C-alpha cells in the first residue's frame, strides 16, 4: 500500500508543477497554428515519398534498359484526340430510304386502322344479332306461358322480321311480367282489328287475370265480363240509346246481383 501512496504523491506533485508554471512550461496552440503545422508535415512527407518513388522507378527501369526521362517525355507528347473518334465512318443521309420507310409505315398504320374498324363492326353486328335472337326467344317464351294454342302469336320468319323492323329494340319499356301479359292482349286486339277479325279484349283480360294469384283483379275482370255481356241485335240503334234503354238497365241490374250472389 506504501508503493501506491508514493505513486499518488508523485502524480499530484507533477500536476501541481504543471499548473504552477514551474520547470515544465505549457505549450498552447490555437486551431490555425495546428492546421499550418499539419500542412507542413504533410507536404514534407508527400514530397519525400514522391522523390523516393521516382528514384526507385529510375533504378528499376534502368536495370531493364529503359530511359525514364525520355520515356516520360514521349508519354507526355501522346495526343488523345484520336482516341474518341468514331470507329465507323459517318454515312451520308439516305433520303430515298427515309421516304420509303415513312411510306411503308403509313400503309401499315392504315391497314391496322382498317383491321380495328372491321373487328369493331363485326362485334357490333354480332351483338345486334344476339339481341334480335334473344327478343325472338322472349316472344316464344311469353306465348308459351300466357297464351293458348289458338291465341299464340305468329312466329314465322316474315312476321318476326317485320315486327323487329318496326320496333326499336334499344328503347324498350320497363314493363314487368304482369304488365307484359296485358300488353300482349292489347297487341293481339290491335292485330285483329287491322286484319278485320273479332277479338274480345275483355275476355282476353279475364283469361290473363286468371293466370295470376290475385283474386281482387280476377273478380274485377269477372264483373266487367258479366256487365259487358249485353247483346245488341239492331245495328241502327246508337250505343247511348242501348245503354239507357229499359232492357239494358234491367240486364245490368241482374248481372250485378248475380255477381254479388256468387261472392
């Protein structure tokens, strides 16, 4: 323990001497002085290394028969201008080839455009045919569900072509299934009138209502069917006279009472 104590006392004594400015003077330098000293040391070291390298290179190349000063002069006189010149000569502009290439590109572009238009038109025609075929299938299904055999629409090629030509398939109404059924009766009535045939539209509506599960609508058309079952034998009698005649009034009362009694 006495050895460490002596060492501690000596260290404290050295520290006191340095701080008091006694025998060991303190040297202080600022950053600028340190930078200058470092630059001088670096230049001295670099110069010595470069000269030493030149001496060693001269000795090595001289032993092999090379004259270093003359070789350095030849290397300094070398020109690098030809080093970056193109390896292949620049060709003259080919005007004819350029025009031929532009003409071929224009022809190919026109062919590609015509090809695209042809495919687009073919696709439109395809979907138009598919839509027409779908409309025909819908008419067939509608006839099979709602109409009897003698009331089904004529689905021959001539009639379908004429119907599809008169109707714009791109502007169809948003009727539901029930509305389409009544619309079909109106269509059949109009076709019968055009052809000069008789068609009882009330009976058609009554038969259509019977196909749906709506008793109120069915009773309504049953009442209309009974109330309009009035037979007029005179063609000269006006509708107003027939409607307000005694026989007609009696008929309406009997039909209404019969309908209520059946309910």
